[in-house]
C-alpha cells in the first residue's frame, strides 16, 4: 500500500503479514521508524497485531480495527 498523503512515510517502510493465527507487523528498514502502541519496533522482528493497536509510521497514526 502506498500512502500518498505523507512525505515522511517511506515507500518501503513496514510490512503486514497475514498468518493463520493473525496479522503481524514488521519494520523493513525505515528511516523514521515504525511504532506499535508508542514503542519503536526492531527492524526485521514480527509483532502480532490486535484489535485497537496503534501503528505509527513516521508522524502518522493508524488504528487496527
């Protein structure tokens, strides 16, 4: 997904992967960081997403629904 309204979110910023047990978020080398519930996640590690979680990409917030 390309997010055209923000110049601070990189074209290859993070990845959301669907697995049988749920969805997972991972940072793929972004400059401005990927945050899950206000905590910066480590590049290359997967973090399970749950309903209500907040994802921050650079200075933009997205809620998991």
